[in-house]
């Protein structure tokens, strides 16, 4: 089955997420669902994707080809009275693979450095460090440095992700669990592929629930080490 043509919209006026109720200011990114209206990217399960701006047709084409899940980003133009394409959202793996195919090594490193600088600008380093420490404390069996990736993903400022919620800011265990489960769902199961095939989020989550619980149970156990 062909990949779904998912669409993400940059809002031009304040609104609210129809699922979690979060306030979404002008410039926030949403999807639209008939039954719920506007959904923030976290509720739409698209918040793990990376934004690739328009402008490089070859890179966009290859990133879309390699992505297990992607979405077109659109913004309303008052001057032209139409939605205009701003770029796409794709998985990290797809973008990196496309960069390797399109760019020389030097250019690829430069793009990674640009993305790393942009990511650092989005993050409160002290807060992310604390969040990561809590992930490691609660899930001692998760792979080395995985807590950092989970914390950085959860705490990006623009997204409305769970790491930016009031509960997460006081390191509520439930909020941290949501971030860990979301990471497992996107990186250790076929969840993204199911969304791309047109599955509803609830259907896709039900399909991968056992896989998520299996990984979560393993991560809750301390890493076993051999005798000193």
C-alpha cells in the first residue's frame, strides 16, 4: 500500500489541541482530524519527525523515499489565498540516508553541525540533563545514552511535547513514562510503518502494545553485569 499523504499545518492564529487541550499559539504545528479538530504533533504522534525545509528537491525526494513515515508541512498565504508547502517532516534515519546520498562528506558534516546547533538552541541543557537522569533512574536497563535521546526529544521547546508539560517540569514519573513509551513505540516497533499504511493511531498502538510492554519491562530492570 502507498504511503499516506499526511499533512501538517502551521497555524496562523491561536488555537487549542482537540485531544490534550494544550494551548497552541500562532506558529504552532498541527494536524487536522475530523472528530477532534486540531491536534498538536505530540497527540498526532508526529513529534519525533525532523523538519526538512523546501529548497532542495533531490534531498526532499530521497528523504521521502526512505522515510517510513513523512508529512507535508503547509502554511496559509494571505497574499496568495492558498496553502503553500514549507517542507516535509521525515524520520531521522531517512534524512541522514538522503544526506549521504546527496552530499559530499564535508557538506554532510556541515548539515549535521547545523542541525546539532539548531537542536541545542531549542533545548534547556540543565533541564534536559535532569530529565535524562530521571529516565535513567526509573529505567536503569535502557541502552547507554538512550536517556539523553529521550530527554532531548521530549524537551524541545517548540513542540508541546510531554517534556514541556507542567508535570514533566517537576519530573512526574507518569510524564517521564509517557516520553519513554513514545520513544519505544517509534524506535523499537513497527508503529510508524503502520501509520504510514493508513492505520488509525489507536489501531496502530493496539498492534504494537505487546512489543512496547516487552521493551519497557526490560528497561525497568537494572543492566546485568558480570562478576568484577
